């Protein structure tokens, strides 16, 4: 019964406000790639984004069902969050807790809800790691190896969890833990060999700072950290499992990213599993102090007091502006402002994913720089014509970030687009949406011709 309750609770939190009305840039990438025919998808993964290959295949299957793509690409994350909460509850029970408090804490954490509603892989990684935790404390070594392997194939940074599992693994059965962990790493080596040459994708990342570390703590835990701390005073297996899981992977990623930046807080979202176990243990400790007749109300009240301050964050994460950008707003503007025969260029070409996410709104625009689509070329955003062959129309719309960095526009094609627009076109008004800017450019010769014919 406990597991059913936490599963339903987590799924309910995930489905609440699931339709925000926009797929942000990374979700647009998910949709663009996962909606490609399998042959084109595998061709793309051979060139780029292989690290997310398993995830794209899962979403590809889901997209075969009828429905709004924005909803469909998020359903795997919703279901995964429910499965993760179920595993957290099961692990907590095996370690002497009620399971209900830990599973509910996981389901109700704002950061968990945030990623439960994203068409990206962190929620699925969390589910795999949560089941690895359950298998570890249950001493089910085959399940453990499979779960760690699945987590790593959803995102390679999940292998950092092995550092957290080393402490309980060595204490429980170091030989079997080492064998199972080695098997998981060996099963991941082929993906590492494919994905590592593609690591230029994360070249934009900078080494994390102390501010990043502080943001991670407040973003994951907030003031619920104060509730989790009393659980550290208790002995037993829970502290041995939960504390390393909450601390080791984030700390390792922060440190390793000083050498080669790979840091994104979502890469170690699974650390909140350790936090949820600690919160659950603290709540269980309080209920043991209460009379049996009021134990459940005491637990519910404690969780409510701990998570009530997070209600504004829960509401905010369901708004379109809760992510870095709003491609749907760009698509809406283009459908309202563009005229038949207008052309469009993207600065840089990766911004073309906006059109792939919302093709109907861009259907009347000619993409004059595109030589070969992403699906046909096995790339994220397609291949563009050589710089010297770029020919623009009389009315050109540019789609870019709100304030693009010069280093993001240093390809020959992007340099050529900017030069042509600077010397041969008159700028029109700029329209801004969250994370984006669009602008109309009209050819000066066309303006002169129009003036003469008036």
C-alpha cells in the first residue's frame, strides 16, 4: 500500500500542469531527434548526442502514440518519477523506515517536480539510480548491475554514483559489489567510446564556481536540509547509504569539472534520493516519539511544514517562463509577423530547432541557408550551404538568442549571414521572447524600388 501511495503521489505531482505551452530548447532537441525515423536517428547518434541515445529511443516509442508532442515527450519523465519514488520507499523500508515518509519526500521535492515535467533524461536517470539503491540494500546484485548500467546509458555522469555506492557496497559484500559495479562499467564502455569524441557538445560549459555549489545545495534541498540533518545522528544502514549518495556525486562532478567542465546540476539530480532518504528517516524518528494513534498525522504534518515553503516554487516550475527560453513564443510571433515569401536565417544554425519543434508556424518561411535537413544529414540542426553561396531574399527574419555571444556566431556561414545583413539590409524592429530575439531585415535595393514605384 505504501508503494502505491508514493507512486500515485509522484505521478500526480508530475502531471499537475504538465502542459506549460512551450518546449524549451533542450526539449525541442528531444522532439526533433526522437521524432526522426529510426534509421535517421541512429545516423544522428553516430555523429552527435550518443550520450542520450537510449533516452531518445524511449521517447521515439512514446511519440508513436497520438497526442500533443509537448505532453508525450514528458510522459517518460512523469512515469520515471513515480518509479523512483516507489524504489525510494522500498529502500527505506529495507533499512528500517516506514518507506512512506521517504517516498513522499522524494515525490514532493520541488526540484523533483521540475524534472518530472521535462522532456529530458534526468528523471529517468533518477529512477535507475533509485532502483540501484533498492537493489544494493536488498543485495540483489544482478538488479544492481542492470540498474547502474541503465542509469549510465541514460547519462554517463551517472557512473559517479559508484563513488557513493562504494561505502555501503564494501560494508555489505565488497566482492559482489565490486563484481557487479565492474560489470556495469564494462557494459558502458562501448557508449563511452562512441560518446567521448562527441564531447565538443559540452565545450560551452565553464568550470563551476562556489556560487554554483551554493545554488546546487539550495536548489536541491532548500531549508529541508535542516530536517534531514537529525537523521545523520542516527546510525545504521540508512546513514551509510543516504549520506554518500547525497554528497559524493555532486562533490565529484564539481571537482572534476575544474579540470574539464562537465557540470550541470541536472547531471547529479539523483543526489536528491539520498536527501529524501534522510528526510524520511527524520520524519520516521518523530513519529516514533508520538503515540501510535497520531503517528500518521504527525508524519504528514511534519512533511507539510517542511515542504509548505516550497509551494511557490512548485507553482513557478509549471509556468512557461520557468525554463531558460520559450520557443513557442518565438513561433507564435513568426506566425503573426511573417508574410508569404519571407525568408529566415538562424544565428547560429542550432536555433533552427525552434522551427523543428513548431513547424506549422514556420511553414510559410523559406530557410535559405539550409542545404540538408538534420534528419538527412545526421546532425542536430542540418547542414548549411557554403558561406559564399548564401543568398538571402528581400525580406529576411533572423532568429537568435536575445543577446548572442560573438563566439557562438563564428562559423563561416554565420559570419557571412551577418555581413550580408549589415551591408545590404535595413534593420527593422526587434521582437523579444524569453531567451530569443527575432528581427526583420529588408534589402535596401528593394526599399528603393518600392519608393520609386509609389
